[in-house]
C-alpha cells in the first residue's frame, strides 16, 4: 500500500467561482502511478468547497445562482461583524471541503458526466488543494 500527496494550487478571480479541476487531478493521479485505491481532494479553506457534478455550462451557472440565493450576502449574519464573509463560510459548510473517488486501473471512477469542481466562495484568492492517493 502506497500513499502519495501533492498540492494543487488554484487562483480564482471572482468572489463566487466554480472551476472544473478534473484534468489537473487526473494529472496528479497519472504522476503517482497508483492503479487501484482511493483519491481524496481536500480544500483546507473554510470559504471554499469541493463537489462532483456534471460540467454543463447552464447547470454550473444555475448552481452558482442557487448558492447566492440560498445563502445571500449581507443577510445580517453575526460573523459579518468580524470579516463580512459569513455567507462564504455558511456556503462552504453546506458544500463540504473534500471528495473521495475510487481509482481502478489507474483511472478515477467518475460517472460519465461527472467532473470535480473547486468552488470558490470568498475570492479572488490563491488556494491550495491537497490531493492524497492511497493504493497500489
């Protein structure tokens, strides 16, 4: 059993931004040589998220709009007295900061239409994601 870990650096340019990182994660997987196991994508930032879903432009726009409608900015949150970004923290809490994907035959076992997304909730920022692989 082997463990490999790499840092994936991401720059965002919008306050709320959804970036498809599937290709970058695949490159990390290929570089490790792991053929069977588990791959975890983890964001150490509490105002971000990592999700898996379909990469269709209308759906990605709908998801971004839904985040903003479900948890609106400036709605009187107590944390806004400190950093004025409570909506970003709440959205991150709801999305979660990691995803784990099985690896078989050296490939991530994503569904036909699935992609891995990094969701920026308090940008623009420079972020670091930890990619961890456990397997053979």
